[in-house]
C-alpha cells in the first residue's frame, strides 16, 4: 500500500498545500523566458560568427 498512499499524499499536497502562481504571472514569466532566450541566442550567434570570421581571416594569412 506504500505507492497508493504516496499518490494520495502527493495529490493532497498539490491541491491543498501548494501555492500556485496566477495565470497572469505565469504568462509574464513565460514571456520573460522567451525574450531572454532570444537575446541569449542572438548573443551566441553573433559571437560565433565573429570568431568564425576571425579564424577564417587568420587561416587565409597562412595559406
């Protein structure tokens, strides 16, 4: 009966004891994560392209 008791207690905790954020707050946090992800991706892309260009120019000097 251990697993059944665990499931019952988990359900009770999730429905009665956990404080959930509002839908508005969840949407704001989701937008924040999306914006941060886009900015971080652009920063990584720009850094990658810069290093690639520098290495291409360096290799051309020795070929």
